[in-house]
C-alpha cells in the first residue's frame, strides 16, 4: 500500500511540474472589471525584445512561430472580444481576447479555429500588460526558466 501511495505522489508531482512549464493557461470564465476600450483597434508589433533571456533562446511563442516571426504582425481587436492577428508571412489566426485586472493587468486570448466557439475553448494565453496609451502598448509573455520567470516583450504601435 505504501509503495502505491509513493508512486501516486511521484506521478502527481511529475504532472504538476510538467504543467507548470506550459505557456497555455486555463482562462477564467468571467473577467472582473474588464475594460476593452484601451485595446480596441489595429496594432502592429514593432519590436520583440527580451527581459531575462538571451535573444534566440526562445524557439516559439504562442505555439505559432519564433518571436521574430511576429515582428510587423498586425493585431485587430474589436470591442466584442473578437480579433485576429496576421504574421508578416501571411499566416492569420482568429482569436477571442479579453482583459483581466483581477490579479494584475493581463491581456488574454484564446485561439479559435473553424467551428470553435469561444465559450467552449478553455485554454489560451495570458500576457502581462506592461503599458498602454493612445498609441503604444507593451505586453510581456512569461517564459519559465527553472524556478525563474523571464519575458518575451512585445511592443505595439496603434495603426487604427
């Protein structure tokens, strides 16, 4: 019985450790105090930088492309939460986005594929809102490195 208990505990620890490394998060069903107005519009990603990371140390972000592959991407965000981003390579992704300020300021989104309903998609991405004004927005994508967190920093300019 003790051996089965130990195996169960080891299995549980392994699952927790593995899930902590994922950039995909289960998003809250409701968003407290959401304010979309600051985000609505078209944004172009003008610069990818790193905080606590060496350039080239992250191979893929948002399960889509290398960080530099997002340079010059265009993000369209509507007040309804619908949106999309298009990489300079032409690859486009439909998203449903929200803003959550219940525990810090987070810009979060779910990827939607043909036939998906935003209500049924449970996982997505959370980026920390570092700054936003009428023309500029900076989001920080957390990356776990051992017991530390570093960031891929995405700087946007409002084009519409």
